[in-house]
């Protein structure tokens, strides 16, 4: 089955990046989430069976998480050139 993948870039409230990353990482459909530096505070990788379920996941399960101020979703257009991302982060 061909899955739809996306990256969600999150701006969180000040001091909440680690908490938000952990909460997002616990959502079904999220492959990984981590706190980062820069314009965004958290980046998450999602994979769902179709665009409807992906949209629903972002709108109903991720955006309402306490501490999130704004999200930006980038849908993957190609699986080529993908790299393996370790999921055993300490935090």
C-alpha cells in the first residue's frame, strides 16, 4: 500500500518544545518528532494511508496539543532519496 508522508513543522510556546515533541511523538501515525533549533521548535514525520487521514491527523490530533501555536505541513512528493532517521532519541 502506498502511504502519504509529510513533515509537520511546529512553532510552540516559549519553553514548551520538548513537551510538545513528546506529545506529538505519542500520536498514532507519527513516525517521529523532535525538538529543533531555528524558526520551528519541533519537526515531526507522519505517514498515513491517504490525504484525508493525513489532514485529519494534523487538524484533530496535532494542532490541538497544548503548547502549539502554529503548524506548517509539507507533504512528501517523492520517496526517492529518503534517509533512515534514528528514532531512539534520549528525549
